[in-house]
């Protein structure tokens, strides 16, 4: 067989190639890539567009043209895209930047808004808390309202008020015998006991649930236990009547007549007393209610008075007259409440109304103003410096002038007014006012005394002296009074420096131990005034006495006849003016000065006169036997008896004169012996080394003679004044 030609060979090879499957490497079967192999997607394309049939090869040129056109289109698109991409990218970047800036602005505003919101929430938290508490209070109020509605419904269902009406409650006027006993009295009593017991049980359960056993008054009183429920219901008609008459535009609601409603409250207490004690109290006792029915009713009625007073008192602060009237009525009401109605002292009355600071300050101001006005009036009165008891000797021991006695009565009235106050601090403020008034009165006495100092023996000067002594005496008594001692302890405990002043530890200890007194400072000032005035008075007396005594001082003491030459001894003629002057002044002082001042006065006068006679009569002269005897007679038989009307041994106040007369009247032997003893004692003192002898000591020798005041040197001087010595 002939060999095929070249075209045949090529054609066979091409056909075989087309007919044979396209070889691929196993390793590149998935990716379609291999050594010299066509990609898988290309093979798929050829098979899809051309197929495996040789007749379909004519589609190759069309496929090629299609692919070429597509390729060209793609190239154009690539060129177009490549030229527009930068612009889009730039625009996108710009937009992204703007978005970023805008986003940051939004974030910033969001942060500001967040902070503002947080601050607002923090500020609103307190409001939210307050609102929560308010809502809680509203819830509680709603609960209470429901509870009160329940109680109101219970009250509507009760026959208790109707029962009280049948029992003629409330007793507006005093019970009389004309009220006949109801026919069904036993039945009413049984119902009363049943209803009171039920009300007590209801109140007990309410107290256990609420756990509020005490209530606070609306007028500033301390907490008190609630009234028992039966008494609360019994108070309703009385409360209604009280508010009807004493509130609003009623004529009985008068600010200048507080006694109207206060008296009405006391009348209701008195009218209801027997009913509460006889009817209600036994029921309370049987049901274990540890309360006093009468006291419970008084407490309820007092609440009405307290609220009324708390409302009226501030409205009277600008009218002194009406305010004083209100205070007096309150004090009178309190006294009657505690005494007539036996209201316990442990429970508050109505005095707490006066303890409000503005009311208390007004009270103090009015007390000071009225006291000063009264002092001005009493000092300018015609009989201010005369005693109203001057004609009654038994009642005029202190000889207090009318102004001083009226002033102390004024202070005593102030004490009576504030004594009942339940607050020691308030009482101490009134005590400070009293001390201020006493000091002011002392200053006034001093001013009047200076005007009268030119005539210290006059009646007005002595009256001022009596006034100072009277006030001092009364204050001394007050210092020992139980009430003022209690105030003293309160002042120390409270540390009231305004009243006590800046005290040291010692002074505070003395006051605390009751050794001192709250009036010590005033007593010291009054004592000094009294001492100065009494001293000036006695100086005036002594000036008169000394003037009358000048001739007596210059008498012939050295040449008087001896006692044996005279039939009887008599008062020296030159001593008569002295004795008469002294007697008149003593009688005058006894009439014008009170007994304590006169006692002090004559004793001081006696001591002054003793020194004057000793220095100006005895030491100034020499005495013979007759002169010494005359001096002794004048002193012991005339001068001393003048003062014997006021004491048993007046010579004890003239020790210098008495002992000098003893020395001058010694017989010669005794005088010589005494002089030797005294001189020997002087020599022994000058020579300390000299051994003591067995002689009598100077003081012992003088004491044997009755000389105790004069010193040995003074006795030697007196002995040298004697003229009757041997050899002279």
C-alpha cells in the first residue's frame, strides 16, 4: 500500500487531535492550568461555541471576530474606567472626609448632649427623691384618710354620743338636784360601760398598729400621750361650743377679755369633775386603763385654752396694758388649775405659752418698764421717806421708809409671777432683772444721799440709811430661801455667766455648795453704802460731842480736891454739856435708826468716844488723887450708865478709859510696885542675857488689876501722869 501524502497526514493528525479528548494533568485539573494545556474555561467555551464536530470549524472565524470585538470593547471600557477611577476615588475620599468631619461633629454634640443630660439627671435626682418622698407621704395620707373614714363610719354606727346626750352631757352649768334620774338609769350605765370598754379596745389596737404612743402639741409643749378615745369623743361638744364662742367675729371673742374663755374652761372642769370621777373613772379602772378621767378631761380642755392663747398672745405684743392683763390672767388661771382642780404639776398647763422667746422677751421688757415707772413715782411721792408703821412700835423695828418697802414688795410680786414658770433658764432671766432693779435703786439711794450729806443727822439721811439696811436685810433672807437656792443651783448647772459673771473655780464651787449667794455682789455694794453713811453720821455726832467736851478736856485735873474732902461725889460741872449732848444724840439716833443700825451706831460711837477721852482727856493731862477720883466717877457713874440702857456691861466698850482709871486710881504702894515691875521688864528686854527672875510678869501683874487692853508701855505712861508720888 502506497504511503499517505503530507496533506493526508496532516489532515489525519488534525482530526485525531480533534477527536481525541483534550489531555489534562491530574494535578491541574481543578485550575485548568498545565504544561501546554488549555485552560478549562477555554475548553468549555470551545465546546459550547464550536462543538467537537469538524463541520463546526467554520464557526471559528466568527468566534474569533466576536472575541476580538469583545476584547476591543473591554479595552475601551478599561481605558474609560482607568481615566474615571481617580476622579471617583477623589470624590469618594472627599465625601469620606466630609462624612468623617460631620461624624466627629455629631460625636462632639452627642458628648455635649450626653454631659448635659447627665448633669440634668443629677440635678433632677433630688427632685426625684423629693417627689418620691412626697408620693410616699401621699400614700400614707391616703392610708390615713381611709383609716379616718373607717373611724368616721365606726363613729356613725356608735350610739356613744347619743348615750351621752341621754346622760345630759356636756354639763354646761353646775349640776343641780332638779335633774331627775332617768328611769332607765341602770340600762344607760350598762351601755356606757360597754361602749367605753369597746372604745378603749379600739384605741389600744390603733396604738399597737401605729406605734405612736405620744403626740406633739401645736403650741410648743413637750410630747404627751394621746387622750383616751372616750374622752376625745366627750370633748367634741365642748370643743364645738368653745370655738363657737371664742373664735370668729363673736362678741365673746375679745382680745382684751382673755378671762372669758379661761374662766369658761375652768367652769367646765368643775362642772364635769364629779361625773368623770363617779361614772367614767370606775369603768376605766375595770378595763385596765391606767389614766385619770378627770385629768384626761382637763388635758383636753387645756388644749383648747393653749391654742387660743398661742393665737392671741402675739397679737398683744404691741399693747403693754393688754399684754400685762393677759399675763396676769394666765398666771391666775395656772394657780387655780393647780390648786382648785388639783391638776398634776408633772403635766404642762398654759405657762408654756409665755415661754415663747418673743413673748418672754416682751414680758421682761414690760416688767422692767413698769418697775422703773413705779420706782420713779414712789421716790417722788410726799411720804417716800417716812415709815407707814412709825406710830406702831412693834411693827417698826426696821424703820423702813415707804419707798424702800414698796420697792421690795414690787420685787416680791415679780418673784410670785415668775416662780411658777416650768423653765429654770427663764426664771433666771427674771432674777437677773430683779438684780438689775436692785442695783438701780441703790444708785438712786446714793444720789439722794449725796444731796442730804450736808445734814447727816437729818431725818431723810437716816431714812436713806434705813432703806439701804432694809434692802440688804431682805436680800440676805432671800439668799437663804429655798426657791432662790434652787435657782442658784440651776444657774451653776446651766453656766449662766450673764447672771453670775465670769466666775473662777473657787467662786463656782462656793455657789454650788451653797456657801455663797446670788445676791453677794449687791449685798457688798449695799454694805459699803450703809457703812459709809453710818460713818458720816457718827462723825457728825463726834464733832458735836468733841466741841462740847473741850472745856472738860482742859479741867483742873491736877488740883481737884480729894475724895475725902468732899461730902458726896457729883458729876463735874464741865462734863455736863458733854453728857447732855451725848444723851440727846443717842436718843435721836435711837428714834431715827432701826434697831440693827442703832446697835452698830452706839457701839461704834462708844469706841470712838473711848479713844477720844483716852487721848484728849487722860493722856493730855496730869492727875492728882482728887482728879483721878473725879474722872473715874464721871466715867463709871455717868458716862457708862448712858450706854447702860442698851447693854448690860457698857464699860466693855470703854476699855481704854476704864483701864486708865484703874491705873490712875491705884493706891501709892500698888502703883510703885507696878511701876517697878514694868521698869524691870523693860530693862530685861534691853539686856537679853539677863536671867529671868522670880518676879511677876508685866502682863500677869496688869491682868490681876483688871487691865487687859493697855500695853505695859501705855501703863508706864499713865503712871507717869500721876502727881501723887512720894517725894513730890
